[in-house]
C-alpha cells in the first residue's frame, strides 16, 4: 500500500488516480469518526456523508498549504477540518429556529439541561486539554481513541518502531490528557 505522503505528492502533480486512492482510504475512517457527532438539531439538510465530502473537498483544494511531516499528519489535518465543519453546522443550526411539532403524548426521553451542560463541559475540557498536548501526543490520542486505530496502525501512522512503542506513547499522552482535564475541573 502506497504511503499517504507519496499519494499526496502524486496528486500535487495532477495524478487523479492518487486522488481516488486518498478518497477511498480516508472516507470510511472520517465517516466512522463523524457518525453521531452532529447533533440532530443541526442535521437539517446536512448529514455525516455531506460533512465528510465537504471535508475531503476542502482538504484537497488546500493541498498546497499542507506539508506531510509523517504518515498520520494528513488524517489529523482531515480531522481538524471535519471538526470545524461540524462546529459550523452547529452554529448554523443555532441561528435558525427549531421547527418541530410537539404532540400531546410526548414522553421525555432526552437528557436534562443539567446532563447536557455536564456533557458539553466534559467535551470542552477534553478539547482544551487535547490542544495543550504536543502535536505527537494529540495525534496518538486521536488515532487510538477517536479513530479506533490498533497500536500497530498507530505505530505505522506515527512512525514508531513497534506497536508496543505506540502503546506507550498513547498511554503517556492519555495520562497527560487526564491530568490536564483534572486541572481544568479543579479550576472550574
């Protein structure tokens, strides 16, 4: 299997087959990661497939600005574009009024405002803490936790010699992440 950096180099030279390989390689991973992250209120005309498609188009249109430092860098770049796209859709949804017919026999099966606030606060602490990790630590956490990569895949993506080396890197990054999240919790 050809490395992503080689495919990107071929694509920059106009090789459309390289573009197709990149799309085929990253579309399923991005779709799995994005599935369920877009709140139902924000799903008006846009769904997960649309977000992934927009992400890939934006990344390929801005390819000249991207410098591949290692194999996992492009996936991290795509994740950030996708996360920004999700945030934009949520902001768009918040600007338009919710159109929903409420029946008289409606049963409350959703989370309470308190549960929503706690969940949002935890996600916010996670994102802030993740942003304070080193670039390599961020990529290790994202690949293992968010994308569900095996340690072998993490080792290959981050150019680590063995899956055990990748496991140690992920473990250290997660310990640092947890420590930062705990600090943010105490500050709040």
